[in-house]
């Protein structure tokens, strides 16, 4: 009898936390899905045409900036982005521009930008800026450390043009099919993220969250980057978790480290990147995003304390 009452009570608490957070961020999820699908169906080719035009420009090192912007605007996952990058590489696109494009595409996309609005203006702005700088930094590292070694940084052999699934002649049906595919791909992870956040709010004391991710800034940043590796499965699914953790005392710098290390170390992204980099360059990739995530988190927390 007592156990039944406990289960009922805890169910009520968990449902309350779940429903509150669901109501807070569901509109961002739906809006992100719609915007991402619209860009994918109607703007994807124009985005890649813009990247192709870069090859004709003599921008030099400054080319990493528009390459990074186009990477953020890309709606494709990494396994869709790599064939695009492979086709550009075959046409003579510079490796540093490709590195900026791919790094930015890994970290951010139009849907995730919309989702991140739910985290508040400060964290939203920091996510956009930090991901943009990370993409530029990746391009600069490839340019200055690998451009003059005589061999390409990437190995795209075996990759062809990606399959276009948006082929329905009816534009409305094409858009609705894309929206449905996005919901199927992310919806479950979105609900799981809210459930995990509800459990954290109910069972993890705020003092523990502050001790792990708040007071000791360097340690909190390290912890956030570390836990992002197993927890980051879907970008949309991490938004409710981050929202709950920030409300419980996670520092903004720790959140930034999570948002950089998480997508960079996402298992599917790691698998795709490993294929085109090889062992040595893949080790450089791991070192790069880890160092960037930790240093960014520490600097952001120091800036927030000013």
C-alpha cells in the first residue's frame, strides 16, 4: 500500500515537471522542425550553390568566414554533408574552407538554432557565436598546420553525391514528408530529453548541480564536456536537459562546453569524420574540439563573472 502511494506521488511529480517543460519548449521544437524542413526542401540547393561560387572568389584565408556561415545554414546531417564536401573537393575547393564548412555544419543547423532559443537570449547568443568561431578556428588550423604538407587533409574517396529524398512533384507533399521525417528522427529523443530533465529536477539536488557545474568553473566545464559524449544523441533532445540544468545551477560556460563537445563527439558524427580524416587527422580533430570546448567554457564563465 505504501509503495503504491509512493509510486503514485512520484508519478505526479514527474508528470508535473515533464508537462511544464514540454509546454515551455514544444513550440520551439515544432517551429524548428518547420523552418528546417522549409530550408531543406526549398533552400538546400541554393545554399550549396553559394558554397560552389566561393571557389571562384579569391578570398584567401577570409574564405573560412562565408564557408562557416554556409555550414551553419546547411540542413543536412554529417552523412549528408560529407558527400557534398566531397563533390566540392573534387572541383578544387580548398581544404581550409571545407574544414570550416564541415565543423560548423557538425555544431549547428537551422533547426538547432530555433531549438536553442528556448535556452534564453544569453545562452542562445553564446551558442551561435562559439560555434561560428569554432568553425573558423578549424579552418585556420587546417590552413596553417596542414595546407603546405603536399597532401590533402581529407580523403573523400568512395563518397558520391547524396541521395535527394525531396523529390515529390507536389511541393506541399514534399514539405510535409520532410517534416514527418524530421519528427520521426528527432521526436523520441526530444521526449526522452524532457523525461531526463524531469528526473534531474526531481531527484538531483540543486546543490549537487551547482557543485558539479557551477562553483568550480574549470571542473564544471570538464564535467559538462565529458558527459556530453554519452548523452548527446540528438540536438533537439539535449535542449530540455540543458534548460533544466541551467535552471538548477549549471554555469553558462559549462553549457557552452556541452554544446560544443556534444555534437562534435556524437557517435554518428565521429564515425563519419573518421572515414574522411584517417587516424592521425582524426586524433587532431578530437584534440581540437576538446581543447576548444574546455577553453571556451572557462573563458565564458570568466567573462560572465565580470
